[in-house]
């Protein structure tokens, strides 16, 4: 399985959203997108929900969020995020 990765913690708006959109265009059934961010990316999550993609967001601490997104709903994102911790 291929992971598309973006560390957006030091990026300013709108760069994380723009780079996330680029990554989402590359997703297929054999890949997932993993992003680190300093906050919950609400606009991105709204877009993902509208497109019907599978996603999970997990806050590790005040300024660290793990965001995982996949096209294939059979990819176990919860298991993947558990491995990160």
C-alpha cells in the first residue's frame, strides 16, 4: 500500500489545503493520504466528506493532528493511525 505524506505543521494557509487537494487527486484503491497538521483542517475534512472518502482525524496533543484519508473504505485507517502512536 502506498502512502502519500504531507507534513503541514509549518505551512501557512492556504498551502496545506492546496497540497492536500493535489495529493487527493493521486489517491487510488491502493493508497492513502497521511498528513500532520497543527490543527484540525476543517475545510479539507468538509471536502473529503462531500466526496464520500474515508477519513480519520486524531489529535495527539494541542498542536498535532494526524489526518488519514483513503478512497477505498476497506482500508483500515484506524489501524494505520494506531501504528503512528
